[in-house]
C-alpha cells in the first residue's frame, strides 16, 4: 500500500469524525508508520510540522473535509 493510501486509511478509520468537527478546513499531515498527525492552517504549515518530526519518513497531507488538499480548475455545472 502506498503512503497516500495508508494515510487516507488512517484518516478514515481514526481521525475523520473528530477532525471535521473540531478542525474544519485545516490541513492534516499524516505519517502512516507512527499514525502521528499534524495540523496546520496551510498545506506548507502541516507539511513542515511532519517533516520536522519525521525528517526521514514520507507523509501525506490532505485538507480536512475535502477529498483532496487542493482543487484545480473551475467546478462544472
């Protein structure tokens, strides 16, 4: 399983309900090996926090309450 898949699984099974209730619209970086997570008001804020804690591990960042960290392009109608 990829880092992204593992992190998304942790988010779904352990974090989604609480994060969406307590931290909507924030970014969450998840390090899947430890299940550690870090919140930030921006993508780079969350990414830097996880990188500082785990400099040699890969992590995944997503936006709380969204399917992706970023949406590119206009929404279709």
